[in-house]
C-alpha cells in the first residue's frame, strides 16, 4: 500500500481522530468548539495535506491557511494553538504509519508527512504573523497620527493617547533618554508591577537590551530580547520600535509581546522529534535483543535439564535465568513505551483485577515477608477498561511498593478499592500504600517522567507507562509520599 492509497483508505478515521484530539488536548478554546465544526475544518486541512503529498499541489492548503487564519484571528486564537492543531496530523500519522509500512517505505512516508506538516506550519505562521503585524502596524500608525495631531492642539492629548493604548493586550511604552515616560497597564502587569510604576524608571532595568542599544535601533525594527520582572525572573519578549513625537519631542515607542508560549512550543516540538527518533531506535534494538534473550533462555533451560549440576552450578543457572527475566522486563517496558498505545476496553470488575494481581505476587510477597492487607469495597461498579493494560498498571505499582519495602524491617503493604459519588458521574478508585523508604518532594514531582528513576538498576519507564495507560482511560493518578513513612499511589477511573 502506498501513502496516497493509505490516506484515501483511512481518511475518515484520521479526520475523526484529529478532530477528537483537537477538542481534547489542544486548548480550552478548541474544547469549546462544536465537534462538527472541528471536523469540517480538519477535513479541509487533511485534503490540503493530501494534495501536497500526493499531487504536489499547494493551492488547497494555501487557501485553507487564508481561511483558518481569518477565522482564528477573529476568535482570538494564539499562533501556538493553531500550530499545535496542525501538528496533530503529524502525531497521528507517526502512530499509524508503522502499522502498515516498514523500512524504506516507512521512512519515505514519514518524511513526506513531516515535510508537508512543517511547510504548512511555516507558511501558516508567516501568514498569521503577517496579518497580525498588519493589524498592529495599522494600530501603531493610527496612534502616531493621533499623538502628533493632539500634541499640537490640546493639553489633554496625553489622556486621549492613554485611552487608545490601554486597551491593547500587548505592552506599549514610550521612552526618552533611556527612561519610560509612558507605559500601559498591560506592560506594567507583564513585568509584575502596579499600574504607573514604570514611568520614570530606566529601560535597562527591565530589559536585557540597554537604552543605548534601543536608541540605535532602526525605525519599525522588530527584535527579540529578555524582559525582567520585578521579582528578578526573566522571560522572552518580542519588541517593535517606532520613532514618534510625544509631548512635542522625539521619543521611541514600542510594542512588547510576551513570546514565552511560542518559544516553549518550538522547544517542545524539537524535544518531541528527538523522542520519535529515540523511540524508533529503541523498537528496533529491543526486538533484536529480545529474540536473542529468548533463545538464550530456552537453551539454558535445556542444559539445566540435561546436565548434572552441582549445587553452586544450579544456583548459577538460576542467576542467569533471573537476569534474563530482568532484561526481558526492561525490553518489554521499552517496547511498550516506544509503541503507540492501543487499548481494547471491556467491562471489568476492579476488585477481580486487583485480586488477580495479588495472586500473581503471592509467592514474592511471602518470600519478602511483606504483610499484605486488602480492602475491597463491595459492591463496586464495573469499569470499562483494557484488562491487559490495567494488569500492567497494577503490576508496576505493586512491584514498586515491594522494591520500596526491601530495606524496611516491618514490611506492610495495603491495597484498597472504593467508589466515589460525583455530580458528573461515579468514579472508582484503587490505592496501593506501602510503609517503605518514601520519596522526597523533588523526586515526587518527576516520578512520572520518562527515564527518571530512583533505583540503581531501573531505567525509569514503569511509572511513565502507568501514567500513559491511565491517561488513555481518561482517569487520573497521583502520588503522596513521606521520607521513611512510605508512599501511596491513588488511581481514579470513570465508571
């Protein structure tokens, strides 16, 4: 199957998934739009990408960019929100293409999709910013004309000028001799100051570019620098400078825009692309290594049955098998993390899932001298979940608790389930609590991040996978911990 036939075959499925993710994960503004409206715009975006990839025709996507820019500007959407909406197509295709393509076909398909999305986002960004700048330029020109006119006529010109700029959401200021002589409320708030506090202050105190450098800036120049809040924290801004007359004297007027979100979006995109490459490499390596480990394990079992081993040799064989199982678990986590998560939900009893997990760990709990207490709320509403995925969640959390109890003399582990009544619908919850070593606050904040671990021999994927599974089930997970007193994980799922 080539890429164009793939896009035609799965067109409706991709559009539905795109619209769904757009509504659920992009922003509050997108979540408030009707799904039917989102599907219409997404369908146009998909068809535009199809024309680029399969027909090498940019006209449909160019027309869509003009259409969506006007619509999103009118509704107050930010550049990064719409960029993220375009990028969802790339994410969907990265998850779907490996299921139908392999090798060079997969690489060419990914490159085609990536090129289409990148160029689309770049063209949209340029057009979006251009239209936004045109509007801002029109506003700035109007302001300049108003200032020049009113300063020649009336003493209250400054008050009329303030009325015009106070409603601008971006920061606006006027400088003379390296000092602020006017700043709107938006700029005061952006810098963490009370209204009017900037007037009389030196420009260099609040921006990393000096007043002298500002004075040398060309008229209508746009540049990026760092702004400094009153508390000392810095954040990126974009500033456009105009030379104006204020109170009859030459001055510099500037529009300051906080671009923290834009910078973070670019950085996140780069990090995401790096993770995609790492995921592909991990999948290839894990498959090859796992096949070899399976062969080694089978042959060790055969030798174990055929050879007459003395006591120490038997123990050495068990060590080999135990380490093979450990490596296999690491590879299993790596493969699970690098693949798109697919769930097949059915109705299950949470109590039965918990009870089955306890049975799987019965021997290990007994061998580790861990006192187990299980409290299952009965009756408990069934939950619609993927059984295998929930086994992964329970196994990881119980295994983590056992590891945390390794050096504790009085080992105690408790597992409980309950039902919580909410106005929006009932929720079921299960908690796993240990009295182990506990976690410090900085550790607690990072435990769900990929590759973060507090174990010497861990790789930090278990809890990341757990969080991913729970999120896919539209549930939530949180952890509470105290050093030397233990850790509690609470998982909540909708009924």
